């Protein structure tokens, strides 16, 4: 047994001895009495007074209107309120009429479900699925003439959506 363990065992034995054989009498020899409880200021309503038949009767309080508890509703709150309703469709004051900007063709989100990956022959192979169709892809793979796999560097797979030539990424986890 190491010296540190022997010292800890001795300290444990000493504290156990004090807990068991120590003096447990309160100092001064006085007993402590409970403090007197204050009596309720108002008498309870007759409906809430327990009877001999019902020892504990439930007290139901009157409902308070929401406005008394929470304040006015959102549409009635002043604009300076922290929780006032906010609308993003209003034009800011002083903003002139703006011409609509032609939107770029939207790139759809990646339709693939990530199934797993494998590192083999110094290259990553990723398993993807669309519905019932499963794809095993590596760098340079083209999927259905829509997506080209550019780079596989865990935790990210980078693909290009070929119709718009926009790159998208998918999280595939670390190098486990």
C-alpha cells in the first residue's frame, strides 16, 4: 500500500470514529422550540371550509382575464415593445420603388440520402440512395447526367448540379 493510500485510510478511520463516538449533545444544553406560526388574516370562504365529511376541500380561484395577467394582445401593443409583432413585408420608410430582379434558376436540394462510406485503394467510396436506387460514387462519377461528384473529403462530399453548374455539399461524417 502506498503512503498516500495509508494516509487516506487513516483519515477515513478518524472521521468515522468522530462521527460514531463524538459528542452529539447540542451546545448550551438548550432545546429548540418551533417558532409560532402566524394565523391567516382573512377567514376562508364558507365553501372552502373543510367539513367533517370532507377533510380537504379544493379551493378554486376565480379566473383572471388574460389582459390583466399578460398585458394587451400583440396587435394592441405599442411598436416600441420588445415582443411586438413584426412584419418583414413592409417597405422601410424612405425606400423608393424598386424594380424586381430576375431570379436565377433555383438549384434543387440534394435528393440523396447518405448511407455510408468506405476508404479503399487510397480513395473514398460513398454510398448514396434516391428512393430504391442505390449509387456507389467516387470522385469524378456522374449520376443520371444531373450530378457530378467533384470531391470526397470527409466530412464533406462536394457535387455539381450540372444544369446550373452550381456546387452543393453534403455532410458525410468524419474519417471513421
